[in-house]
C-alpha cells in the first residue's frame, strides 16, 4: 500500500506534458506555454509622458519664469520638435517630443496668454516612461511552462502575439460503474441512487483545465465494462468511479488488466480514498477512484488534478495545490492508522493566522461535506486527540 506522497510521486512520474498546439489569444487563458515568448518590440515603444502636463527641457525651467506654449500633443499624435524656450502641452501616453527630457505635471503649472510658469524646476526624466523600461525588445518575457492568466494575456496582446504555442488540454473519459446508478433527471426506483460522482468529477476536470467526456453509466457486468473501458481508453486520462474495492461485484480491476492496463498500485494509506487504483496503457493514465462521493472528490484533488495540471505543461511543483500551515479551531481525533484528509473551512485572523474549522461530518459518503470548504487538512495518524491551536498542513482548494 502506497503512502499519499509515494502515490503522487509515482503518478507525476508518468504524467508528461502533452503535445503542442497553436491557439488564439482569446482561447489562451488558463493554458500553459509550450515554449518561451520573446518580445518582438519594446514596451513602451517610445519615450512617453507618464501624466498630463508640459514637455520641457529641464535645464530651461526656472520657477516663475515663463516659457512659450508651443502647442499640444495628444496620445496617438507625434508632436513637433521642442523649440528652445518653449513647452509643449502633453497628454498621458503621448510620445515625448524631440528635444524634451522631462514632463511637469499640470498641477504645478499656470498657463495664461500662451505662456506657462512652473512652481519648480524638474529633473531630466521626471514623469517620463522610457522606451523599453517595461519590456526590452528581444528579451524573454514568458518562460515555457508559464500558465497564462489575465496579465499574461494583456502582455501578449501588447506584444502583438495573437497566436501562442501551448500544450494540448488533456481529454478525460469519466465512467461510473454500478447497477444502482441512474441519471440525475430520472426518478429513483427501489435501491437506486443518482450517479452524482460523474457530474462532480466533470466539474473538477474542467476546473483543473481538462476536457471531460462523461461515458454512460456502466452496470456491474464484466462484458459491459470491457466495452465501456475500451472506448474510454481513447482519451488521455480515464477516471472510473466505483468497482475498485473488494466487493463481489467489483470487476473493474480485472477488466482493466484484460484490456492491457498495467496496474502500478492499488490502495493508498489514507482516509478517505483508500481503494484507489492507478495504471497506464500506452501513455494513457487510468485512475480507479472510490465510489463514495467524498472519497472520489478528495482522491481527485490529491492525485488526479496534479496529473492533469502536469499534462497541461506545468512543472510538478506548480501542479499541486498550495500547502500552508493552519491552526485547529476545535479538537480533532486522528485516525489511528492512516493519514486523514479532513475537509475544513478556513478563516484568516487579523494577525494573519489561518484557523481551520473541520466540517461537522467527515464520512466518505457525505457529499455535503465537500460544499463550501476551503481546504483539506493533512492529519497524521495517531492515538492522541489534537487540541485547539494544533498546527497542521492544509491543502488549499481556494485561496483565502
């Protein structure tokens, strides 16, 4: 039986970034660059005014002594060279006129009858944004493996990059097995339940950056499972929910072996989520997740999500959820034998300390325990009750 760190390490060792594709800038948000981006132009492309005011030669400005107002330069215009003894009224972002070396704020000037006086003498470079001070032409601005967020989108647009090379998004087949499962829009018969795991996993896949495809529910029948899994294996990742425990009707493991899936491990020393299997076939990652809803979702967060993020192109260290220290708000009893990933809400105190309040119900079948939580608390096995203010490590599901 693997420990959680051992299981994650083994999974990430087999989760390689997918091949490259070219996407438009409008579709690039959340994608990961497959190669570095170099600037084909400088930002800003020329010296320009950092605020509304007057372009001047700093050495010509004497407080109270007027200069002639030569004209005005608006953003998007190129003004004439600055004449000796003159100032040009200039708007924010407008190119600095030839001969000018400073801008004086409008608030520090008094203009009357085509003449302007200033309350102080500027220094060369005051309120001037220099060419290339943000980005120098030819420099590397984004590294391969960088995730594209709103800032990156804006930078790429400013550099004129409307197409970018990124790693392909992983395609994920999602299967739920069990004779008791019915779709959410169908009335329940005796002994039946809604197959909610598939919907929750689809949402988790989308949030992780993958492309989910939900396969119709599969009965506990070896032949039906063989057909369903055979089709699902055309994806990059296969997620099955249920059928990986030790019950009389748990056939998934045997079916996968028959389809040529190499099993790397089965069971992880954790709670919830012990009956987790992981295998591969020709580069396809195959996860057998527990059937209990909370177990399935927790297992996804700890093992599947990092694999999907790695396949998107992120380095292993960035593929996992952030981990931060927190303090317990209330007592907590650890599991005696296994690490327990406890669902919890977090609250940040005025001194910056994060306090964790475990959800009242922690059962593996408690779907509501996954609603409104901020983190999974990593609680080591032990006999003694953990008292309030005990420090634990939290895997953040949301930033708080």
